[in-house]
C-alpha cells in the first residue's frame, strides 16, 4: 500500500468530487477538472473527505497497484487545490532590452532575437505581466500540469545565461554565474 495513497483528502466547502463512468470530476466555484480513474483504485467519498482505496482482487501489493494508488491520490489532491485556490508560477525576464507584453490571448516576448516571440495562451491558462525592476511574468490556472508546462515553455525561449544571468528564469531559481576571462 502506498504511503501517499493512504492519506485522506479533506474537501473545502465549495468543492465537490463525484464519479461519472470511470472518470473523477472535481467541481469548484469557477473551474471543473476531470481525470480518468486509474486501474486497481476506487474512491470513498463521505462527508467532505475523499479516500483513495486500492482494490486489487487478491490484494497483492504489486508495483503497478501501489504506484496507481499514490498517483491517483496526488492527482486528486492537485485537482482539489486547483479548483479552490489555483496554481501560479512566476518567471523573471532579466536582461537589457528584454521585454514581455500581453496582447489579447498572446504573450509577446522580445528576448534579444531578431524577431519577437509570440506564445499563445494554452486553454485554461492565464498569463499576466507585473512590471518592476525585473519584469515578472505570472502564469496561473487550475491545472497544475498545464501551468508547469506553460512556464517551462516560456522559460525555454531564452534560458538563463551562465555568465551574466540574462534570460527567463523561475522566481525561485538561483543562477550560478561563472567567472569570465581573466
């Protein structure tokens, strides 16, 4: 039995979890997320508490059953957090002449290339710009996977430079600078 899978999930007031066919549906005030139910797993939903139960007929702790148990619990917990609070990732655009701008449903980045980079917003993701000393790009949404993927794609347009630290990096990322020529 998975250690993560054993933990219960307490639902906030405004979140509802239900099963339809072989899918788990999590509804919040603004968002609804759906994911297929993994093999060897069922859900026990009672009084604002959800528990993921491993259901393999001969109750063997096979590797696949354990991994599905923990995975389903983690996905369900992320869905509950996503529909109630949401997820955000912050990226810093640092460099002379580097700019970011939101035009409609596109993020336009000027990162030292001969052309601007236009990044269309993925479905369900919101991107905002917070001006300051260094430009801050805030990627937010209810789906943790999509938020992380969008942030990773934006970062990949110009990864941080090892010599000057220029580029796009996560807010919490530490860039170690190398010494130049001596």
